[in-house]
C-alpha cells in the first residue's frame, strides 16, 4: 500500500512538472516570436518618439521663457539697445 502511494505520488508530480515545463516552454517561444518582438519594438519606438517630442516642446518653452527674461533685463538696463521689433513675444 505504501509503495503504491509513493509511486502514484511520483507519477503525479512528474506529470505536473511535465505539463508546467511544457506551458513555460510554449510561453517563452511565443515571447520570442518575430511578431511579438516586432510589436514590442514598435511600442518602444513610439514611446521613445513621444518622450523626445515632449522634451523638445519643454525645451522650446523654457528657451522662450528665458529669452523673455533676458529681453526684459536688457530693456531695463539700456532701452536704446532693444527695439520693439526685436521682441518676438510682442
């Protein structure tokens, strides 16, 4: 009786391990399939392009704000050096 129990337990554990290994292998094979890799690469490139676009926009806004600050400082020191046509914000 004891031997039968342990044999059955071993067969069950072996079958469970084989099923789990098979599922893991299929999952890994699907993960490295060319279609999956292409989809992930495309998604990564889209994220990167969005981040670069946002960074450029923030840089332009910061540059414009700093330019306004510098023009205001320059106008405050010597009004003869800056004309109204030099200010792009006006």
